[in-house]
């Protein structure tokens, strides 16, 4: 099973809602997400902060309860509105200067895994996920 799938399923097992906001339009991504049970999919979005209100409405979460991972200037408006903003190591310099956390890994090289593990550990769900999944 793909590592991305394992990561996101771990978050969902912990009761954490997972969503995707991307400027790209991809049928493959959409199908992959829906097959995993991810219903918060916003693709082809160029004003990403506009998705925040819909996410809040659908999940009942306030903006300050939401984390978002970004890497480019289009992500800045949303990164500035969420409660915990994260950039991957190879993000644009301006993005790196305006987030709460910068991953040690580059995008596509384990950054999402790093973020997911950090969230699970911060919420005290790490050991539970290892046990449920048979990994620990």
C-alpha cells in the first residue's frame, strides 16, 4: 500500500478530518481521495482561502482548529488564516518566513508523512495508531 494512503488512513483512524486544497485539477487525485473516504477535495482552486469557509462549514471546525500545508505564494492567504500553518522544506522563501512549522523533508520526499506523524504525536494518538494498525 502506498505510504500516502497509510498516512492519511492513520489520521482518519485518529478521528482527524483530512482534506485536499490544490490549484491543480486532477481526476486521478479526486478518485484516489474519494476511494479513501476523503470528501473534502478542492481541486482547481486558485484562491485557496475561499475553501476555508466551506471546510469550516462542512466539518464544524473553526479556522484556528485547522492545519494546512503549503509550498507556494498561492498558499499564503490560507496559511495566514488557519490555526497551524506548515510549509515543506523546499517551499518558496516567503512562505517559509510566514508559517508556524517548516518540515525537514521536501515536498514529495516525506514531508506529508512528517506532518501527519507530528499531528498524531501532538494529539497523543501515535501509540494508539501503531496498536490499531498492528505496527507497534
